[in-house]
C-alpha cells in the first residue's frame, strides 16, 4: 500500500462534531440540501439507459500515476461503509476505505433492529415492546406494496439484533458512549391507524466523554476500525470499477481531489464494497426516478455527503439492474417564508417541529389529511394540494401538547417511557422556533385572523377550519380525518404560530438489485462477483415510501448489510 495511507492519517481532517450533540452542525448529519438548479429532462443516453447514466468514463492509462493494493476496498465512509470496513478487518482482511470528503459523513444514529440484548431486557417491564418478526416483516412489505425482495427484509429481521449487540460492544469499549434502546410505541390505549414498533437504538454520551465535542458515534467506530488495522484514504473520489476477463470486479479507479487530482488504481483482491449514499443530490436522477419528491422538496442547509449516484451508476455499467420504483425518506421538517412554495428551488430552513401532528392546512386554508402517522404519508397528501405546500399551526400550549402526542423515533422531544434520551429536547426546538420567527419564517400572532394574513392564507376559510378543528377536539372525535383522540387537541391559547412547510429530503432509498450476499445482480438474477453493495446504493428493501414507525429501519438495514458485506468479502464465503 502507498505510504501516504497510515493509521496516523486515518483521522486527518476528521474533526467532526459529536453527532450525538444538539448543535445545528450535529443535526445536519441527518440530511442535506441540494443545488437549486433546473434538472434536465431524462432521455435515452449513449450507454443505452437514461441520460443520467451515461457511459463509464474512459481513463487513459498514462493518467493513472499511483497504484494501491489491498484485499477489501470500501467506498464511502458513512453509515454502511464504516461497519463494512470493521467487519472485513475483524475477519482477517487487509482493508482500505476511501471517501471524497475529509471526514465521515451522514453516519446515522437511530439504528433499527429486532431482538437486541437491550430490547429483550425491556420485555419484563414493557411487554408492549416485544415484536413479532412476522408482523414487522409483513408491515415493511405492505409499505412497499410488495415491491421488495422478501428475503432481504427477513435478513434484516434475523441479523439486525446481533448487529446492534456488536455495535454496542464496540462503542462501549472505552466508556465514552452507551447504547440506549429507544423504548416507545406511542399511546397503546388510543392507537393510531399505523402501528409503531420499538426498534430504535441510539448511542449516547456518558459522563466519561466530558466536554469533548469532537468525539461521537462516527469517531468511535472509526477509531475501532483503525484499532483493527483498517486504513482510510480521505479526499479520494471513486470513479468506476474494474473487472477481469470473466467480469469479476478486481478494484476501482479513483481520483485524488485535494492534491494534484491524479488518478489512481486500487486493486482489491477479495472484493469491493460500494456504500456511496444513493443519488439524492443528482437532480436529473431525482427527476427521472421520483419527480413527486422534487415537488415537495425544500432545499435546506446541511451536510449529507452530496450523494450523486456514483455507486449506483458504477454497478449499472457492469450490467446490474435497479429497483422498478423510486423511494426516499423525507421528513416534514423544512419550511419557507409566507410568500414562497416548496419545490421551487428556494433555500429554506429546517423546521424540526414539523413532524408534530398539530393542525395542518393547505394554502386555501383547508384541512386536508390526518396529521398523524407516517411522515411520508402526510407529505404525499401534500402533493395533492395547491403548490404542494401546507401550513403548520400551533399555539402557546405547544410544549405540553407535543409531550401528550407521545411520538416515537427521531421526532420525539421528550424522554422515552423506558428512560432513554430523546434525540433533541423541547427547549432546543423552542430556540429554533424563535430564530425562525426572527428570520421571517415562522409567523406569530394574537388572533387566528392575524396569523392567516401573515401566512397569506384566505382569512375566512382559515378561521372556519380552525374553529371546526377545535370543535372536534372538544367533542373528542375527528369526524373528518379520524385522528387519534390523544392527538386531537384544541388550538385556542394565544399567541398562535404558523409556518409554510414542505419536505426535508433525507436520502434516496431505492437502488441496485442485490441478493442476500450483497452482490448486485444482472437481469438474469446472477451476481456480479467481487462487488458488494450496501446502504442507499442497494435496493430491494423500500419502494416509494419509508415505514418510519419502525424507528431506524433504514440505518439498521444499512449497518446490518454493511457488516454482512464486510464479512463475506473478507472470508470469500460469497
């Protein structure tokens, strides 16, 4: 291996703030914005596919001025790549990871799993946390309307618990972090239309961490990878895979992006693992694969790694196939100003409070859906409304009401019933709201008439919708859209608040067809040997929507499959 890749250089530029913290920088790890540019219309390209695919770049041999030999190469130091690197190293392989950035990026901290030690230990006190695997698997399949590989869903259900136990031991080795089980399934005495599953696990700082804001989950698992002998080369951009005469992937061509921008060949004798994060910032792919999500998307600041589909395209160039339908995880946690719309490319802001099921009106001042339940479902309802934009409305009692909503997962603002910490506290959210008021996003008023005017909503219709909602709350029954009683609370205490809301785009979830050995598959279902995919580069698990009431499912899938890919590549079992 080249001498410029050392354990000492492993952490070069890796001054990432602790992801478990409460700063804006920490929260940015949950998603990213996108460039506000007009995407081109997809058409058939020169390589026989859509224009976004193109043809694999041709790199002149004379331009490849460096060669590195390793056994397992992992492309992408994120949620799937780091576990893959650790697993390969633990199984005896010489491992190199590369990333075009200088820090780990977008390492998710809500990890969904079934049958972890922590989960099982909770059953005596909280029997409602127990999960029937069959029910969970069937729910995932139902969300996807069957457009999934059933065996992949079962694989997550069978192996995710052991994966979380493995991660728990890793992060707790030095006492700085502890894994917590996010025990919560909502109000079981007043269940909603969709069942929640207690699958979430999150690393949390301990007192031993002290004030070290440079240490968090990503740093912990990266350090452990280094302890196992794995190395990372930062600022190295993946270009394409290379194959031998029978089509087995033997390595990659990459490029230095910080220095002289030279090309390099990385030979990987045991396998290449791609985990580049999907294609969320490739607007042409987005417009082709899931135009509906572009209609509700609000560009918001963030640091999600700028995924452009490089891993997906590399696999397709080798003859792999892709999911038939697009899919994404989108949060209803972004906002625009009262004279703006979602989906028009303007730069908005995060609105973390948006997930809470308060009164939501379209731009005609009319209620249009059950505000509770999966956030993707609510956002899809928005696509059917004028300008694909809606308004959130709440009042002075919002903190007490948010606690009574008893939300689960990353939108929860209060500790879980079993004592586990929530991702972000209410007081921090209140601070965010005050800043959004100051900057002209959230509007505040003493009357609903005044609030409607500030939000550019029809006053008469808005007031009528609000009064009707309060009447139903007083009666204890939502006769319009059937919201749960414990989430149907009157908004009647000034000051009143409102903001125009849309989708904060987290990640694409459709990808390349894979088998249970993490190999991409061609049109005959045969594996492309020597290549493994995980995370949002891989497909077969989601379609159109995201079943967010299985907390941390996407992250849990990615880490479970990343661990498996690393083991398989290192051992040669597949």
